[in-house]
């Protein structure tokens, strides 16, 4: 029940935040929805592709230790 109350409160807060942002945004910026501000709503994640994995490969390879002579 507490979870439902928190979610409902964030529904209201996120709607106000989105409205405030959209009223004050610049003419070239994109509009946002309440879901963009809502911490309890799930967002769709982009699918992992082979190109993304190759781009991330360098982040996970261990660095070679420097050998001092």
C-alpha cells in the first residue's frame, strides 16, 4: 500500500515537472513526458548489438601492467 501511495505521489509530481519543463523549454528543444521524470516507471532499454559490444570491449579488458627495468 505504501508503494502504491509513493507511485501515485510521483505520478502527480512527474506531471507537474513535465508541464513546467515543457512550458519553459526553448523552441529547438524536445518536449518531455511525465515518464521522463518518474523514478518508478520502467524505461525501454536499447537492444545490445554486436557493434555496441565491440565498442565496449576496451572498457572491460584488463590493462597490462607496466614492467619497470
